C-alpha cells in the first residue's frame, strides 16, 4: 500500500533535521518517527486465546488473568541504545486493538489501512488472524454491541443526528493521571496493602465483602503480573549483555537488567529507576484497556525532583544524563500511537496522539511554587525533541516566576504548538468547587486536552461532546432535524409564533434540557456496563481509594468520580442567538419565515442578508456584552442542567468546554446557521470565537472568553493564533506574558498559541512536501499539519491572526 | 460635550510603555504628506470606501435620502457636497465596504471604552491618547484626562506639539508621559511637508521639558525628507539638550497606508518614496546614540 506523499516526505525532512542531544537519542528518535503505524494483532490474539481456554467465572479475576496472560506471552524486545525499555506492541508503533470493547471487522481494518490521513497499515496476515480467530470469537460479545443494544431509540436518533458523541462506545473510560504514589511504593508494597484489606474484610456483616475480595484478588494478580513482566525484561537484558561486544552497551544492558529486577517490585531509588517504573506502569495501563487519553505521569518535575537532586548530589547522575533519560522516555511515548478508532469517533478525534500530557510547573500540595531546575530541563527536552507526543503543558500560578513563562514562550514561538498554558490556580479552584480537599486539589492538574482532575485520586471520565448549535437548529424547526426531516426533539413551538426573543430562548432551553437528559440516560447505561463487565484491576491499584474500598476504578473505587459532558460550539451558538435577537426580534430586518427559508436554502438567493449577518451583528470574542451575555446565558443553562447530577458509580456529572476536532464533524451535521455560517461548515472550536469574527484583538477575545465562569467547568479550551513576529522581541514577549497573566487573573483555564503565519499555512497546504514537520496546535494537542484533513487545515488557516497594531 | 474619535486600538505595544489601549482623536492642524492615518486629519466624520469589499448590491444608493450616491465605472461614488454624513449607507452596507470614520463619544462613555483592557495594563501599561492632535479638542480632552486620572491609570499623550502653550501645559497634572513628535528641524521644510512651521512645536517642547515631564521623542524617518545627516544631527543635538527625554523612538516610514488615501479619495503625494533600509535605520539610530540618547526602533 502506498503511503501518502505528505508522510513520506515528512520522514525525509525529519531525518534530515535530526534532533536529540546525542547520537543515541537522534537514532532512537529517527527510528520512532520512521516506524510505521500499524495494527498489531498480538494483544487481540492473546486475549482471544485466553478467553477461549479460561474457565474463570469471576469477572475481575478473569480480567486480571487475561492481563497477566498478555504480559507473560507478548513478544518483548530491547532496541539498540535504549535506556528505558518496554513496548505495548511487539515493536514501535505496532498498535493493538481491544476486541472486548470494539471489534474491528474487515471493513474497519480496510478503512484504517486505506485512509489518507492517520493511517494504520494492516498486512495480509493481520487480516487473516482477525478473520479466522478474532472476529468469530468476539462477534456479539463486545462492550460496543452491548451499549447499542441497551440505549433507547431516542438516544440513537440524537446520536445519529449529531447532537452528541459517545466516548465509551469504542474506548474505555480513562482520562486519569498518576500522582506521586509509585515513587514511594513498589508493587510489593501495594500487594501488602491489598492483603491487609483482604484480611480486614468482614464477610458476616459486609454484604459486599465477597465482591471486594474478588476485586482485591484481581488487583493482586495484576500487580504480580507487572513484576513478572519487568523480570522478563531483566532477563532479556542480561542475556543480551552476555552477547554484547561493546563494553559500554554491555554495562548499560546490565544496568537495565538490574533496574528491571528492582522496579516495579520495589519503590525506585534513583532517577533512572523512577522513570523506568513509570514506564512499566504506563504500559500496564494501556495494555489492560484502551482508556481514552492513554495515561499520564502528571507533574513529572515535582515527582522526579527529589531523585534528580539526590542522584546529582551523590554523583550518580549529571544534568545531561537526566536529560538523556527524559528524552528516552519522550521517545517511548512517541512509539505508542492512539488505539485506532472507527467511524464517527475517528472523525471527532483523528490523530495518532494519545493525549498523554506532562504537566510542568504549577504548585505543590502545600501551595508553594513548584517550578524547579527540572521544570526548565523538561522544557529543554520538549524543545529539543519536538515530537507530537507526549504533549507538554506548563502550569502557571501567580506564584510562578515570569521567567518560567518566557522560557515556555521561546518554545511556543518556534511554532510547534507546545507547550500549552494552564492556569494552575483556576484548576485548584475548579477542583475545590467540586468538593475536593485542598491538598487533593493542589495535587491535581490537567490531562488529555485541558481536563482538570485530582491526580491519583479521581476517575474523571469524558463521556462525549455535545453539539449546542444543533439544539438551536432543532429549536428553530420545532423539534425537527431539518437535515433528515425526522422529529427528534420536543415540539417547543413554531418559530413564527414566538413574539419575543425571550420566549424563543425558553424554547431553546427546553430542547437543551431534553437532549442533555437523553445524553445522561445513555451515560448511566454505559457506566453500568463498564462497572459490571469491564473492571480494570490494574488501573485500580494506582488510583486512591480503590484498594481501601475494595472497589474497581469503574465501579466508584476512586476517591472522586466525575463524568464530564463537553459543550461544543460556544462561538457559533452565541453569534447565532445574537443574530436572531438583533435582526429578527429587535431590528426586524429579517422576517421569521424568511430566516427559516434562508437557512433551509443555505442562503441561496440571500447573499446580501448573509453578508449583513456576518458583518453587522454582535459577535462573541469582541468584548461586546450584547453577544457575550448570550454566551453566558447558554453556558449557565448547560451547566445548570448537568452539574451535580448523580452518576452510576456514585459521582457527579460535570461540564467542560472543549472540542478536540469534533467541531468539524458537528458542523457537518448542521445546516446553515443564523450567524451566516453555511451548511456543513465547521462550527467554532473550544471557547474560541467563530473563526475570523474576533476583530478587536487578543485582549478582547480573552475578555469575552473570561465572561464564562471557568471555575464551574473542568476545563475550557481557548486557541489564539499568533504570527511569529508578535513574539519576536522582548516587548512582544512581555505583552504575551501579560495576556496570560491577565486571562488567568480573570480565571481563564487554558490558552494555547499557534504561532505561524497564515501564508505559511496556505503554502503548506499547497506544498505538503515542503512542510513535513510543520506541527500546529489543533485543539488541546498538536499534530502534523499535513496529517489534518482539508477542512481542518482550512480552519486553522482561518483562525484569526492577531497582528500587532 | 462630545469628542470625535476615529479609532480605538487595544493590545497596542508600540505607543508608549507596556501594554496599552490607544485612542485616536480626529482632527489635526498638520497635514503631513506621509501621514499614516490620513483619516485623522479632518475634524469631521468621513466615509471611507473599501472597494475590495464592495459587492455592488447598491443598498447604499437605495437607502440614501440625499441621492448622494452614484456609480462610477467599477466603484461607488459619493457626492461630498450633497452627502450630510447621516450614516444610513454605512449602517446598511452589508459588507462594510462603506465605513463611517469617526464616532462621537461623551467623556464618560469614552473612558469606559478605553478602560476595557485595564486588567491587562499592569504597572507600566495604560492609555495612550493620540490623534490627529488630541489638543485640538481641548475641552473634551481635559474632561477625559480628569476622568482617567481618577481611575489612576497611566496616561500617555501623543502630540504634534502644535498647540497653544497654555493648553499643552494644562495637561501636565494628568499626563504620565508625552510622546512628542519632531518631524524636521528646518522650519521651511517643515512647512513644506506638514503645512505648518516648527517654531511653536520646538518652543513648546522646551517648555514642557522645563516643567519636568517625562517625554519620548517620536521621530518618523522618511527617506529624502528628513533623513539627511544635517537634520539628524540637528534633531539629536536639540533633543540632547533637554533634560527629561526618556528615549527617541525612530518610526521608519512605510507606504502601507497608501491605500487609505485612495479610499478617502485624497491625493497621495509620496509615491516616489520607499521605506528606509535596515542599514539606514541602524545608522540613524547610532547617530542619535552618539548624543547619549536612548533609542528605540518602532516605539
């Protein structure tokens, strides 16, 4: 199969521009970039073999033993020069599928193999394994099939109409991040804790004691499995060392062997052990299930600093040595593309990146400045590695120095979209509002795109995107989806009959609530399916208080449990409501019937009116209260209908405002909108204004965005595109520092900068061969520009360039 | 009392220290041929025509009550004699091809508008009042200055200096820093290119300096008009004798505003002049620095 031109040249260019601090890193990085993303049948095959032969009837134990079986039987290797070892697949970028969740049938594999962008190659023998062994066994048994069997028709109608998406139909709930516990405890320590909880079980008085025992036993199996898995590497390294002629490499291999026989069984003693331990844990989590957003180590600078300091003081490590190990870890992340998605889910999140996020800076549990020497070293690594994953973010608290922000801006300026910038103080307030303790809140940060969570203590699950502008369309057409003619919503009234804008808003709010209820109903069904059928005992070891409660991560074992619904289309919904209010109800420039007619006809014959709607109505993103107050009203309504509602696992539903790339898919499901947007065009992304509608510069955008109460969310996403010249001198840098500081003072959650000129992007679209390594910020993550589909490319080009005045 | 403003720019980092909001007053006693904002000169509203945005829907023509709008070849033509600037055409133009330049504000209203970004100003940023010549709307300016002073924001006044000395000095209690233009040291040449002589401008500058206010000199560098050795030397000499000069900001000439002249149907007379070379800018910078002055390029 031919690869896309863009990708091939991408390689040659990157090979030419080798990056890395030394030959070892350059080589490993090049190998990682050159490795082909491909489907690995190994996990699916081992899992199928296990399930065929296992007589185990207790679900958690069966899941644990399956985990053990995979880790004990998968192929392992150590590549030349590697210092950190361990792969999920049988080699770099060999990506497994998870047939217990989603079964990839022949047509899905073909689609992965044939698609132009974000392709996963599938070889003939892989097709054969799936057709002969995997598909026949899993057909009818997957979580995905269970979900579609259980959800009601109204849910399916809304889902098909593009009102919302559902994360868990193809990937397990994940979105969680590790805290500092593995740096203090080995798996043997966790096993001790598990044993002591088993001993404490009261089978005579606690009706759940048997369930707890099963779960705890399952956790124990997985903890032991990870130790054994590491021992396989220890053995392999030793064998390789005995055959190695190069004395330097021989020493390294012996060291790897020693490290792998110490961690994860025991708590790490050195910087190197700490990194290797994390990496084994990472492999464990992403092998157990295909949770969204892989897994993340969280605040690496905080966790690793004590090891770094001690090793340097005791002469075991140099600054360069630490950097080399970190770069090795970076390459490991890069070796692991996201598990392949299919259908709508592939469209909404079309990328190889698996959203592992490294948090740098911010504050410590005691509220003090967490920026240390290692924070700057991590930024050096980000700059030098220039890889799409892991995704690095800086966390800015009022307690952090400007110097830290400026260092990050120097990297942002190079136009590769990393690091993104978060408001550490707002994250703490968000988590406190949700009822977390101060220490747990301060221990939190962000993962995935922009999602806040209490690291190591929370199951925070993103459940799906919610298409707010679609609700407006359904309201305008009295509950009908004009694209299909199907009555999917409530009959809230014929548009021509509304006498005031407020009456119309009431109808909109009724529809909004109706569809939120449907979404939540589906979520409850899905959470129950995961809790009953798909426990994750290994992940449960890592998140407090699963061991203490004897409960699985998916059944409410975590200390905090939050299920998020992501609101999408802030700009489009605001501008559309604003246009209706102004032109239809106030100025009466456009008749009600006329509005519906122009929307139905996609503005054909109405170009003048469309121009008026685009150019002469109040728009979000300009610090204009007329529009911004409508944004607030919609936001508050979305919040009110979701926040605090109970989830299946004993937690609460929450909101956040981010799109990944779903605004393109959602746009394709909506006809023309009253803001002048033509049918099927993308809607606005994140909480950014409609592309090109912010006309008063970045401060006005930030002021508009900050009118949303970010503290009531678990994350918002704001994109600002800058041309490089805006950051070229000290004055420019200082001004951007001020933008960040002020936005954060106003409680803004996150801001990301795309630093590139529109002309460059246009040229890149025309000549992908010239821009193979052009990385842009998409939405909460970065990707290669030439991997994006044309619509996304256009949209990134269109996003306003804020020129210096 | 109302003041006429032609623009408000936020996130302005080249009009004084820090991050600022700049408000541009309409009306100027000078008519510099290189003026970057030709719409700043007239003391009344004006209509600007962006031909590239025009889709010839002729909505303007149909809403004009004075029949002042006609079509000439491939563009809209407004008869300035009959047009009463009522604004119907600009309000209804669906693509903003016709733009009304100039908006009247009450002092309070303008204060609220320019303070929208106050959270961003920090310790060094603030408001810059520019023009045109702000002092041409003296009473309005004084009202605005008083209101802004109450809000304790940093105020920069960007002035041509061509004004009554008393008026200029009465802004002293309010203004934190003056951005003061020097265009040419030779009065005759000054008059040739700006329409006025420079005596008053220079004497006002001396007076302002004597009162101890902070001043940044703004020097537009225009090839073949004021970039000759003699003028640079004279300017530097003059400025170096003052006591309170923070910096000299060299503003290299560019012709990106040529379009605006066309849109206002004003003649643009500097077609033959290009922008100064980087080398030349650096050279001029050095010349000023030789007199012990701190020099910025681009403000």
